[in-house]
C-alpha cells in the first residue's frame, strides 16, 4: 500500500503531465485532486496546488527563456500586479466558510472547462480563427520583434495580473486559464510564446502566494513538497509526448474531466 508521500508524488505527477499536455490552465485540476485524493480541505489544498503549479510553470518558463519565446517584460508586469493583489485573495479565502469557497471554485472550474471545450470544438470544426489585429492593444514591432508598449497595452496586462493574482490567493489556481486567453486576445504573439510567457507570469504569481501562505503558517508541507516534486517530474515527462498527444481532442477530454471534478467538489461541499 502506498504511503501518503508516494500518493502525493503520483497525484502531482498527473497534474504536471496535464500542465504539459493542455497548457497553463491545466493546473486548475490540482485543487480537486488534492481534496479527493489526499483528503485536504479547500484552504489546505489551495497553497499546496499553487506550489506545485508554480514550480512546474517555473520549469516551463525557464525552458521557454532558453528558446527565446518568453516576453519577460509582459510577464513581469502581469506577475508584479498579481503578487500585489494575491494576499487580498488569500486573506478573503481564510475568512470565507468552506461551502461558498468550494462553490465559487466549482463555478470557476466549470467556466474555464466550458470555454476550453468550446474552443476545442470550434477548432475541430472550422480550424483556429485568424487573429483580429485591429482589436489587439499589444502588437509586436516587426523591426525589433518586441511588443509596443502603449497605455492600452499596459492597462490590459495590468488587469490580467489583477484577476490572476486575486484568483491565485483566493482559490489556489495559477491563473493560466486567465492569462493565456488574455494574452491571445490582446497580443499578436504566437501561441507557443503566449504559453511560455503565461508560464513565467504564473510561476512568479504562484510563488508570491505560496510565500504568503508559508509565512502565515497555512501551507501544509507534508503534502506540498512531494506533490510539487511529482508535478515537476510529470511536466518534464509530459513535454516528451506533448507534440504527439496535445490537441483539441485532448482538450475536450480535459474539459469533461474538469466539469465532472467541479460537480463532485460542489457535491462534496453541499453533502459532506
């Protein structure tokens, strides 16, 4: 029979593999996995999931930096704003009863999965739509290959960081399901650059929230460390097969799994 630490490593490995195969938003499943797999409460699971997602995202960001596809200034602005507002989300999380917190998380998870399912179905039927360049505030300069920094661009990235930071502290999610669509909507970056930039921002925001949780004594270390190690290993393993497995069909499967997990989490909170 596996002990608690080994189970944490295995569950973390699954989350890391999901991150590698589905993109930054896949880490939202970490909290339901911790609640049902390890029996943690939602306030306990949130910072543990953040640690795993943050470390995994950090590994992905470092690999992206080596490839030169991380827009580090955009990631820096998003993460800086996120770190500032994340303690507000954490403060609220420890003062809200478990039931409304669980229902809120379930609604966020269902929304993220429905959006991913819609995009996957659209891509299978019609292919990815062409970007609407006229509505993007952050455009690449074709001469130097960097983003043009304008007030609308800075405002869009700052709002993205605020939402990501609040959700990070409140619900223990890295915010990839916020950052990736926001960057896709407000920039004309390639998707691989969007994902890598999102991972960099998520890593920094998550570590900020994890640090706050550790300082306040709300980080459950016996599960956090093995779960995080498993997530990093799972991410590295998943990257080996991402090119062959990733795509709309996998996103459909992830979406259905996420919706089922959200319903189970809500049911667990309503009928303990």
